[in-house]
């Protein structure tokens, strides 16, 4: 399990850790950015960053399950939001906190950006997670299924 570190000499972070530490023998999953697309490839919640954040969290959960991990094992995230308004970033962060993703808490960076890859996309989250119990498990296949 990752060790979460909040540095006492720094300003206390609101709902995240300053660092996460994992042992070198731990298997890690580096996830591509989760985006607010449904299974058909259509944007969910067009114009609504909160709804998009909910879809992104759901998709991130699917990515984690595919590699044998979950929200509790996420050690770091980058949360991208198309906005220059702190309130909008806070609204998206509230979705992250409510999801259980910030349980631990994990280390995270919340960014306001000018645009993201899909037309109408307002939110994206990248993550790194520990794959629990994986020291002796076979590697995952490219499509996410486990061998064995």
C-alpha cells in the first residue's frame, strides 16, 4: 500500500498529500488520461464540467479495474480542467473528492488549461496507481485482461 506523506513544515494541502511513496518492487500502472467519452465515443455532459468530471471518474475506475487496481491504490493524479475560474476548478475537485479517489489522500495537481484533445472536452485526469498483490502475478495483456 502506498505511504501518503503530508509535510508538517508546509501549508496543509486541502484533501491531498504532498507525496506518495511506494516500494521499488511494487508494480505500477501509468494510466492515459481518462476522458468524458461514453462507450460510443461521444462527449458526456457537453458544457458541464461537473458532469464531465463524473464521467471521467467512471472511466478512470474502468481503467483501474482493467489493470487490477482501484481508487484506493492511486498514488498520483493530474486533473485538467478547461477554465480560468477557480470556482470551476473547485467544482471539479469536489467530484474527485466525492468519488473516493482522494482517499488516502493521494498526491495531485489541479490545472486550469486552455483546451483538451476532444472538441467540447472540459475535464481529463491522468493517474499512476499501485497494482496490489502484483509482485508475483503475471503481466497484464495489452487489452487489459489478466493471463492465467
